[in-house]
């Protein structure tokens, strides 16, 4: 399974350096000659888009830090007053960063569902997938702490609610929450540690992305057919996918640019334009859109489970479990066929799952009462049913369509091709 | 960019060469434009620029007295010079000076000398603005860091500093009110 490394055509100083420190050989092999499947579709653009978004977030973030003041009495003014009004281009940097978080999650969620549809988590890509899940978790922590930094009233109460999740832990919960806060409420010590971690974690993500790519290039990219490809079915990453990624980036930047320039506050709750107020909880607390499905799961468990797990703990467990279940996915899905193109029944369940997550997100944006609560409970149950029951059974009972042996076969055999193209 | 690549004959560009060139040029210019907000955000902000000038009432400053005020975060020396100090500064022959500048240019109103109190050598604040501090061999200012002596017009006379103490831009709003910056 080990890849053969190709020697780049180097001369002079570059050759001298590369013989001592093979970064050029490495870059050449990973970014230029890397053999990529020639049938990758546009859903495969989202990995590189995620990498670009991470870079944009880090670069804008580093410059924003040069203008931001991490103190409870000054943070709000330094963002809304100083950065937005006084710093040259400060409004642009902040809107790029704030909307960048939304764009980053949008891209990553599409990237994840791409993996779910085409079975990219299956052997030999289990570790690649699991590193990806770790990246999402660290992203969520980073995004949450970043949201607290402007110290608006939604920032404050989001920090209060999310840190209070840990109070559900039996026996030591309250102690842990006090430790997280560095006090008896969310206050300046909390803000300062969140600031420190919000700066640190993106670099942890960067290292994880490095591992993600290392694992990817070790086993090679999956492809829309989900079959193992031979050398003749692959083309060099450059120029074929560099140019395709550039085109995708252009389209993506139009969307990103639309939000930054024409709807910069579309994702920002109006309440966050008020400074943090420990005495006044906003009437309706909602997290950022990318947390809504998980928030709905948290609130769906409003009943004690089996008389031993109180509702509060149950909700927290369910919410964390909804992400952690993804770690087990490579083994929960028992089907040997990767791509949903050849799994007619799984394909339907995939789209039901997409719908289910959207429904959860919709419920998460509304108060947990009446219909919203009932629907959220059903959707939560279905979410876990999908991963824990449907997938293991489906792999055994589903009859997949015949798989092509190679990319050429469907073409050469004249008509035995998979239906969806 | 006269060079064209291998797609065409010698000195002849193809459509593809043209497209490639335009693409790279667009990318390059686009990148530079996108970089500008990041670079410019590090320039002084509106808040900093709003405090870029400062006003000083000269009324209470006695003849012979020197005061230090802050302007753009820097010390500015305002000296109400005595007649002897003015004469000392104006009698010097310019070719004796390392950085020749007539006193008339440095102090259009001879009784008021206004200079930035930062040594032009390596940025220390020279002594001599407070009573009792050493004023150097020419009765102006003396930088304790590396021994630069300035005269009563703030001009460098001895020591490693290359230039005279900088005269900030200022205007007299009235006879007793000066606006620096």
C-alpha cells in the first residue's frame, strides 16, 4: 500500500535543499503528481474549500487579534466600536471572519455528507474518517469560543448555556463548571481563557488537517463509483484538480462574498449587538445555525431515561453521542459496497437522513414546545436509528447493483453503466 | 511579459498562452488587492488619527521655563527661551553644525522653541527639560544614553546623533495657543 515517491525535476539551490530536507519532493508528490481518480465530481471540491476556509479564518483571525481587547469591560467596544468603525478595513476583516465560520461549517458539512453518500469512511479509510470527525469536534469548540469573544449578550448566554452542559456530569459537574468559568459565573476569566484557546485550536486543526491529508494520500481518494481504481484510472492532481478546485473556489467566493458584502449580519443574532448582561437572559436563545441540529437533540431529551439518567444528563449524552457515533460508522455500516450509486436502498435512507438533520436544525431554531418538541424527538430517534439499526442491518439485507471493475468498463461494455451519472 | 511559452512558434503566442497569461495576471492582481485590507488595517486607525494633534496654552510658561507635553505618544519639548539662549542659538555659524539649520527656521517666533524630545541617535529622551537636569555643553539638552549634546535650538553639536531634534509641524492659533500636529 505504500506510495512510490517521484523525484521532482530540481536543479541548483532547490536540489541542494531538497537533498537535505525533502520538503520539495514532498510538496511535489502531494500537490502535483498525486494520482487522483479521474472521475471525481464537484462534491470532491469541498475538501480543498475547507482547507482554504481554515486558512482564511486563521489569517483574518490573526489580524483581528491585533485590534481586539480580550477583557470583559472592553471586548464589546473593541469589536463593535473599534474594529467595526475605527480600524481601517476592520469591518471587512470581521465580516470575513464571522461569516467565514458559517462558510467553513457549510463546506465541511457538505464534505461530510459527500463522505456518507459515497462511503468514503469504509476500509481502508477508517482512520482518515475518524481524524475528520476529530477535526469537526475541534472546529465546534473553536467556533463556540470565538462566538463568545465579542461579548455581546448572546455571546454571554451562549457561553453560560454551553458550559453548563458539563454541570450534568454526576457528582463533579458543578466543580467542573466552576473550573471552566474560573469563577461562579461566566465572567472575565472565562473570556480570557476562551480567547487563548480560540487562538490555539485553529493550529491544532491545522495539524489535524495535515494528518487527514497524510492518511488520504496514503490510501488514495475515494471516487463516485466507490471502487478501487488502478493506475490507469488516475490523473495527476496538477493541473487537472488544481484548476478544478480553482474554479470551484471562484464559485464559492461568490457565495461567501455575497454574505460578506450584501448580508453581513445574516448569521448574527440581533441580541448580540447588546453588550453582555449577566442580569438579562435574551428571551429566545438560539445557537449559530451550524449547531442547531445538535441543539435540537439536546433539548429533545426532556424526560428521565430508565429512572437512572436524569433528563438533563440524557440530553447532554444524546447530543455528544450524535457526533461520537460517527467514530463508529466505519463498523456500523456493514455493507462492503462504498458508493450509494450501487446501493439503491441505502441511497434512499441517505436522503432521509439529510432531511432528518434539516428537520432537527429547523426544530433547533424554535422553542422546544408543542409540535416542535415532538418532531425534534422523532427526528432525534430516527437519527440514532439510522446509524445504530438501519445501517448494520441494511448492509446484510440490501442487494447492491453490480459494480464495474474499472472506470473504462461501463463505457466499453456499452450500457452496463450505473444509472446515476 | 514579452515571453510566450512553448505552445506557439518562436515569438508567437497562441490563444492558450493568452488565456494563461490573463488568468495569472488576474490572480496576481486579485491577490494583491485582497491583501491590501490586511496590510492597511495595521496603519493608524481612526481612533489614533483622532488624537494626532494636540493644543497647548503657552500663557503659564515663564521665560526660561521648559515644559514637556505628549503629542502622538511622544514627548515634545516646549522651551520659552531667554534672550541669551536665543542669541546663543543665532550667533552660531552654520558650517560649524553637523546638521546645518538656521535658528530662524527652527523657531520662527524666537522665544518659543518646540522640538520632539527624542534623540535622533537611538530614540532616548534627552535630559535638560527639567530644572536641575544636565543641559550639555551648549546649554540645550543632553542625551544620557550615548552622550549627544544639543544646543538651545535643539541642534546636534557633539556626540553620535546624526540630526537635530525634530521640529514638529505646529501653528500658533493665537499668540498664546499653539496647535501641534
